[in-house]
């Protein structure tokens, strides 16, 4: 478990006060630094001991075959796996010829601090060698949020009690040996050594390696330069080979003297540029970083994050653990997206190789909503990346016999790279998820340039898929059959409610956008007849409902299926996907993750208040939450229907997913969507924020454990701060012109000069719905007043 006495609860950092090798892999994930382009896992500076070395470049992957017992039409033939690229973090230390290895000698102190405001990882160590020499080590590491290709380390060694000879070996290392993982399909596939040498270089204190992937044909370069400060007599030497480029620094330190190395590393890659071009790219990045200097890089990082926290911070009183967790979440989601710049946002960000580094629908449904209202500058590029993959999505739809675009279930470069699997292959809802993100971002940002250049085309081609995939029955009702919704334990179902209500919005939004931009729509072949057909399908699409039970069905006939034998499922039988055949799951009432409940959040306008309460009560006892995506969504609807204690527990699960290693796979990277779900549970759950069409509304209500919640959201060039107590909510306009909002249904006009307040209505005392035995969220006992 990451939850450990060594990890302290502090509002603006994650501090590890001692080193525990039993949680080293998980620590490497939570202490990871990234900027959306480069990802450095939180490995120790010296390289060993390590759990899972990791250096990643967004979009750099290798192909791997997808074997099938028998070939079938339409099966993807190649998978894609993110690769561990050249490691520039390593600075090995030898003290009087003894390697600094924390497993030997005597460790007096070891502390690491991930500073959310400064955007750096600090480390402080005091260690005595087996032969009795003591040194202090301080390092600071950053991955720049302002200079996209740059990462840097300041590493300092001090002699404590006796004269010592220090040797530092600063390295670039390619094709590191990685531990093999087995047993869990969510873990990354191991490809071995995949980087083929093209060039190595060393001159003075500069190192460089250039490699190329064998099958995907991607060229990547890593270069490093150094600034060295030491006592007189400090010397350097350098060497380079195919997979290792090294600068060695030697110095004799008397007690109190220090040797300091500032190492700047630059990364670049391309699938089309020449070796000289990629080489020059990293050299130029080093030149830019050199002109800024180490202190300048720190100042830029702090300035970037000061601006982010001013518009994105969430404050709460009553639970200091959740306060730390939500800032941890905001920081890591920002790191996953800040400089991705028309690359995907993977499910694990760039913190580990889990899920092979793939991007799923998680990005548009969980991550982009948070970023839309806190860091909108990162959302347009993420959606433009989807737009760049349209050719592959159009070809995939054609291959499947459909019109429009069929976006992939999982991908790195836009091609479907998931082996055939009913739950994934039929998950067409990703089209509507992308459209939902387009609609939300366009409406919240007023980015009409994006809508004309990318948004409209995404909406048109996704709408065409729905009209092609669905059909009208003899009574004129529109159905979408044979699909999989968010719940992967129910595959190839007819009229999945989530899919249908999201497709309904997609069809309407495409028609609206085409009418706003008739010239562009005409260039895409859209005419009045097509938009009328989309509107008719949206109007007539079915939303399955069981009149006897008074609840919506997750899909047609779902409520008539046999209920899963929850009582007979042992505690160690979860997650079900690792212990039971999918065939058995598909035909039972058992839900992996929020499905209809998620629909009630994203399309709350399609359900009445009473329907939401009944639906939530019905589906809670069937939902086992074998996905990290679920708790945040369940928190939102639990809060909306008045189950505040349960919502608080679900908030805790989403917030502590990685800090407490709840899924026991944090070692493979953080759960970026669950981290975003922490923000969603607070802002959309207890803040009650909803955005439908042009309306921004709030219906705040707090559990008794939280005495105050405050956050800001960006909407149409305005920034509004929401400050909620147990009695009322106050809305203050921080930037922009007058804004109309709704507070529990009442219209308020907020200006810079006149904040508005509204009371919080009483919450009815309702019986709490039950979850499957042993699958309820843990009761949160952490509260400041406990």
C-alpha cells in the first residue's frame, strides 16, 4: 500500500519521509514528473534500486503482432505498445569506490517531496558507506512545463565527516532491462530491446544518442549537457557507445565541501524527419534551456503553476487527506496534458506503461471535462489530435461496413490496436464521447476557430456513424443494436441507454453545427436532408424503460437477466474479469462500472429527478466497481439524489485510488481518469455543477464531514469562484463580464462588483442503497473533527 507512515498528509505536497523498498514501484508512479510530451517515472537518481524504470515520449511506440487462433475479417493485426526510451535521469554515485546503493551501508535519512506549486521533485539523503564514510545528497528534478522538450536535474553531494573521493557518472541509457510482468491483462506488454542505434556522440560535457524503432519507424534523440561546480581539482571525462553515453565527474571533497552537477536533458522524436533534423532539434532545446539557466527553469515552472493554481485550485475544510489528494490529482492531470499538443492523453498519462500506453474514451469523458473548466488551453490540442486521426477512423468504419468514422477503442497513433474483444470492438460510444467533448469545449470556450477547423468535421463524421449503425423499426423508433456501453460486463447489447442518449446529443450537435457553418458543412457533403435525418433519429431514439420497476434499463431487456450470484462470489474473486469467463458476465445483471449512472451525469437533462433517484437505487446493488473510472461518477449522482454520506465515500475512493493503491496496480502508472474524477466528484458532485448547452448551473450540497468547499471554473472567457458552506453558496466573478448562472434552479447574475449568494436546501433523510456484498466503498473515517 502507498498509504504508509512514511507518507505525510500536507496540503501542497506529497512527502515521503523514509524509503520503503516494498512500495518502491508505486512510489515511482506517484513521484513521476511529466509535461504531456516527456514522462519521467520517479526512479531514484542513481538508477538502482528500482522497481520499474521508465522514460516515455508521448506517441513513441512499437508495433507488436496480435495473434489469433484463426484469422477473421476486420480483426486488427497489430498492437501498439509505449516503449521505455533513453533514460536521462541516471546520475550514479561512487563514494571512495563504493557505489551508492541504499540496500547497503547505513541510511540515516531519505526524504522525497513532490511540490505541487513548484512542480519539482526534491530529494534529501544522508548515507554512510559500508566502510564508514558519510555523505549528504540533495537533488531537485523537473520536467519543464514551459520548455516542452526539456527536463533537468540538480544533483549535489557533500562530504560530512571525512575527506572522500566522489565519482559521479551522468548517463544516457537506452534499452534498459525491464522486469517482466505476468497475469494481469491491464499490464503493458514487454517488447525487450526495441531501440536500434543510429548515432552516439560526446564532446566536452555534452552527450547525445539517436535511435530508431524497428517496426514503427520512429526516430528519437536524447541529449544532455552539464554545468559542474566543485572544488579545485574536479575533473571530467566522457565516453559513448551504442546504448550508453556517459560523463564522469571526479572530485576530492573535504568535510563541508560540495560537488554539484546541473544536468539538462532534451528529447525529440519524429516519424518523418531525418536524423540531422531530430539531432538538431534536441541540440536547439539544450541551447534554449542553457540560455534560461537552472534558476530560470525553476522560475518558469513556478510561474506556470502559479497561474494554473489561481484558476484551478480546489479548497476544502474538514478533510485534509482529500485536500491533499485533489491537489495531487489536479497536478498529475495537468502533467498528463499540459504540453501534449496534438498527441493523445494516455490512460496512465506518462507515469508508467500500464494499458500499453493507450488512449481510451477515458480522455474525452473524464479528463477533458476537468481540463475544459480549469486548463482549457490543453483541451483544444487534445481534440485536434483526434481530428488528425480521422483518416484512420474513416477507414475503420469503411472496413466495418459503416458510414462516417469509427474511432478506436484503444490507440496511440489513431489506428485500432485492440485485439478483437466483444466488449471493446462494439464500444462505439467512443464516437459520442468525442462529440460530447467537442460540444462541451466549444460551448465553454467560445473557440469558434477550433469548431470550424476541427470540431465540425468531428461532429459530422461521428453523427454519420450513428445514422449508419442505427435503424428505424416499423413504428419509426430509432434503435442502435449490438453495442457495448461503458459497462464492459454487458457486451453486444441492444439500445444501451448511455450509448443512445449520447448518440442523441451527437446527432443534434452535428445538425446545429452544420447550420452554423453552412459553407463548411457543404464542403463535407452535408445537406438539409441529412441534417433533418439526424434530427429525426435523435428525436425518435429509444431510451429503454421498465414500467413495472419504474427504472430505465441499462440496455434493452437488461432487467430481465439473471442477477449475478454476488453472495457466492468470494472476496478474492474480484475483479471478476480475472476470475470468471466473460460469457458468464455478459448474460447476468452485474455491472463493472457506472453506465446508466454515467449517462445521468453527462445527460442529466434526459432524466427527471425522480427517475435519477430510482435508477441509482436500482443499479447500486449491481455495480461492483471493477474499474477505477466508476467511483467518481457514482459520487456525482449519489450527491445529486441526496446520498451525501455515500457520495463522500465514493469521493474518497476516487481520490485515494493511487495514493492508497486501491487497485493494486499503481506500480504500472497512475489512473489519470480517476484522478480527474476526484475533481469531478467535488465540483460536479458536491458543487452540483452542470453545463447543458448555454447554461451553467450549480446545485451545491455538502456532506457533514466537509464544512467548506471552494473552487473556480472557466466559462466563456469568464472565471467564477464558487464558495460553499453548509448554509449557503457564494458566487464571485474573478474575470470577464456579467455571467448568468443557476443556483438550485434560481437565476443569478454575477458581476465583478456584486457577488451573489443562495441558500442550500435541506437534504432529505433517505435510506442508503446497498452495494454488492463486499463491494461498497470504504467508509471514510478521515475528517478534521474526528
